[in-house]
């Protein structure tokens, strides 16, 4: 059991670090006892690379009223993400009529 958990912890942590663009040149060190697992990444990068991501929000019909002013749904979505406004002109996707930040 400990050997399997030991191996799986190292693999999962390495995969997750690569997924988040935090991989490094050295491998993850895993330590295990019958009751504890610990992992160490000696040369973890200090900072992720910058990346752009589109965050889907509420439908435009719920985010803006008839005059084009933001509703509470639109304002809440913007506030949650720490921005001052939302917009609805993004790439066409299955949920094309949603606000995007």
C-alpha cells in the first residue's frame, strides 16, 4: 500500500505541476511512512508564465438590461473577477451569448 501511494503521489504531483506550467528540471521527491506522505519539489519555478484565458459568465440577457446597463448579475460577475466591466463580444462558441472577461 505504501509503495503504491508513494509512486502515485510523485506521478500525480509531477503531472499537476506540468499542467499548471510549474514544472522544473528536477523530479519530485516523495517520502512515505505507513501513516504519512510528503513531497518536495526542490527547484520549483518562482512564477508561472503569463497566459490569457476566457472566463464564461452569465447570459448577456441576464447581464444587461434593455438600455444596455449592467444588471446585478453582470456586476456580480465582474466584481467576482476583480474587473470593472463585462463584454459580450468574444469568440463564437456553443454559449456565444454569454459575458466574457
